[in-house]
């Protein structure tokens, strides 16, 4: 079961175990330069507002009302990252964009696969920032209008049918949870994993106010996920094994991406503020983060290895998809590795 409250999705599976609970947030963030360089993780700049599709009536496309789920607003070429709660109860989460797996690039299915792992495991994976294109590297999730040729869905399928994000969550089986819970808690405490690792990426900064455009028609709202700049991020392998997951108790949600320019028409509310440029990010001294990495992460998805970024497609098409794509040198980089306890003289 998935519930929406305070712009956060809470996932529970009481039929599996009373403690089977986690949460998912969609964080606004800097769109890193799409310049071929690898960048650390940018900070979270606050949660995107989320709304139930059913609450928006006929102001959204018919397909959205059929698929149901939730809606969030994004500006063209805006980026996001997905924050997974650091919870005591492990979950396997499948994340797709335009019904293409963000880990492997393969078509979306409800099944879990371990021969080519197509899911992330919470809490081992505290966040996901994009498409896994190579070992230890992702291409950032960047919103682009569906049908303009930029989305990963369009690159891999030649069609612009689905857009948005699709998430499926499976809890650990109750038997496995009871078997490993005490040991996992002890190990997590020893290594320092916990809410601090996720929370440290949050940061508040003043940003430019959202423009107030004239109200366009709602059919222009649909957005999909394209591949942005390169970022250093490992996708953690499943430490429990494929048989540990309760595949009889899936919870899933369709996340529709609404063009922020029509958000006011759809919801009656102003869209979020315009995200900062990389230069503004640096000028404000906002930190970057180097995530925990030991080289044991998954290889990138073979179907994703050849996808083009937004900047590359724009160059091919003589288009300028970004208003600003200047290279920056991250100056304030913080480590978010597990906190080791050191000893001294005593």
C-alpha cells in the first residue's frame, strides 16, 4: 500500500510484517552541467509537491486518469533525485522512466531479476539520481517534454507513449526479516548508516521566483525523463538475494511529470521556484557530496550504455535544450561515507 502525505510517499505492507514500512521523496536539485565531466552528488533543495491524479479532474490528460498515481511539476530541463528512507525494514524497489528500467534500460516488468539486477535495495541504496550507464556512474534524471525526442524512452523505443516514472516496491519476507534483523541492526549501527546519510543532502537556498506565464492548454503537460550530465554514484548489489523478497505483496505507483508551466492551470497553485544554475549553486557555497563507494557497485545497464544526453541530442539537432550548461568546478565537496569510529591515546 502506498499513501501520500506531506509530499512524501509512505509504503507499507502489513500483510507481510507490521514493521514493513519505508518512504520515498522526490528532491529538487541542481541540474549538473551536461559537459562530459563526472560530478559529485548535488544537494537536495526541497521536496517536489505531489498531488493525487484523481484530485485534478479533467485538467490532466485522459491517460493520466486511467493510470492514476500522483503528479509532480518540473520545469523543462529540471533535475530530480529520489530519496529512499533509511528504514529498519529492507525493500526492493524497481524504478523505471517511460517504462524503461533506470538500472538496466530493459522494458519495465513487475518481476524482480537478479541475473541482471533491475532494482535497488533500501536502505543499502539511500538515493537514486539517474540512469545507471556505467559502473559507478549515472546520467542525471532530467525532465524534458514527451515527444520532443530527448527522453530515454524515446531513444530506446522510438515512441513517446508513457513518460513519467514508475516505481514498484517489494518488502523483505517476514521470515527473512526476523532471521537477519538483529544482525543487520548491529552492523548498521557499527558502520554509522542511518537517517543522517540521507538528510545531509538537504539544503535550503533562495531561488528565483517562478514566472507567471499565460495559461496554456493542459495537453502540453506531459513530461518524460531524459539523460543529463554524468554523476558518480554506485548502484548497490542486493545483499539478501532474490528469494528474500515477498513478491506476492507488491506496491506500485505511477509518477506523472507535469510541465511546471501548466501546473497553475492543473492545480490552481503556483509552481515551485526556478532551480538554480550551476554558477549560482557554486556562488552560494552549496555543498556537493561524495557518496559511499567501494567499487562493488553494479555494472551499468547494457541497454543504457549508448544513450545520448540532452546536450548531445541537442547538438545533433542544432537545438539549444539548456539555457545554461556552463562547466563548474565543485569547490565544497563533503564525504557521506559511513562514519568510522577512531581511537586515540588513553
